[in-house]
C-alpha cells in the first residue's frame, strides 16, 4: 500500500483491519478511507448499546466521521471521505420498493464493497469444511469455496436465459449438482457382499432356520449347530 499513498486515493476495507489510529495515519498521507469498525477498537466514540431500526448516531472530528446506524442489525462505519448527510435510497421490502434515509458513509461503503460483501454472503450460505485452529485447513476450504462461487457466477453469466430453478441460476441447485458430480467421480465401487457358508447337520436346511441357535465353543469363531 505504501506505493499508493499521497495520491489522493480512497481505501475501503472491513473491520478486521480498521482502527481510528489507522484512519488518522493514512489521512496524513493524503489517503482517505471508509470502513466498518468494531466497537472494541481503541478511540471509537460511540457506545454499543441497543438501537431501534433506522436510528442513527454520529460523531465528527475534523474530516473523520463515526456513524452508527441500525437496519436489521447495527452497522458501525468510520469514514474520512464522506460527509454526515442523509441520503435517500430505494430498497426492496415485502410491500415493494420503498424509500429510506441512510447515512452517506453507509451508502458509500456499500457501493465500494458490494462485490466483496456479496462474495462473503455467498460463502456464508453453504460452507465448506468445519471451523478449526489449523490455518492451512481454513485456507484450503476458503480456496475451494471461492472456486465454487466463481464457477457459479461464470455459469450464471454464460447462461442468463435459463430458468430460475436451473443449476446456472440457483445457488442451491448448482451446489447439489456439483456434489452429485463429485460423488459420482470419487466414490469407489463397493464389492458385493458375500454371505459366508454356515455348516449345518441337515445340509439342506437354511442357516437362519428357527431350529438353529448360537453356542459358545473354544476359540474366537462361532458356529451354528442344531
């Protein structure tokens, strides 16, 4: 990132990297930012108390703006490249398309991070593997997930006229077809199970005849006797 400082660029990233100190430092290098932030970060000025849907809290220091806005869940944004105005956006709801007032830093972050967040959203639907402490296992599962999502996106673009329930348009159907195809390729053929011959005193009687019973004899093996 050092090669891109002092060029008036804008940087967007998620809360894993964000801190108030980082935003201040890159602003001194003529680089602005807009990112989500965790409330436990040092210097974050807004409380973590509950809010009603649509409620907004803001704090500003120079060009830095801290925004706390609640939609379905609370969102914390730290921005140095947006003002504190409210913007009207159209959103889909059960009643149809509705207009809603949203803080400008939230709108700007969603616009810049839409592809990244959409990727994370697709990954959250059908996870590969299980959580663990081994980093290489997480990396392997992550690369497999990204490959699956990219394949689905490419197939969706190549075949846009397919029905919404087809594998090229439906994420779940795509995963189902992929799993079936991989299982058909990798599943080994099971050998036919042979029923062991059980000796019988009558010869022609069935080994599972009601007149048979199990009894203990020396050794590990058991034999049927009449």
